[in-house]
C-alpha cells in the first residue's frame, strides 16, 4: 500500500495528474481461505473543499489510523455490518 501511495503523492507533487487516488478492498477470509470482499473504497488524491493533497495519503506511510474512513458516519468502515 505504501508503494502505491508514494506513486499518488509523487504524481501530485509533479503535477502529472496520472492518478486520482487509490482504490482499496476491505475483506475477510472465508472458511476455505478465499477472499470475501466486504467494502470497496477510493481514497481521493485531493481534498474536495480545498484542492490540496489529502493528509491521509500524505502521511499514510507513517500513520494508517485515518485511512479508509469516509466523511460521514454512513461511510465509516467500522460501521459497515459484516454478515
């Protein structure tokens, strides 16, 4: 994940605009070891309101505590039910 984050951050700093963010999958393992997708999300490169580089992406290599959270309670992964 940190390699992909570095690509997005470097792309933003170079203003090449190749990447829009990172798509990620939150998952669990099935009884047979298979991957069971629970949530697919996208971390945006820019903060919509200000247009600056997302702090979540900027510091993801050292702080993962805020990655994968949405902006409202309906988007926060911890509140997604897992059957």
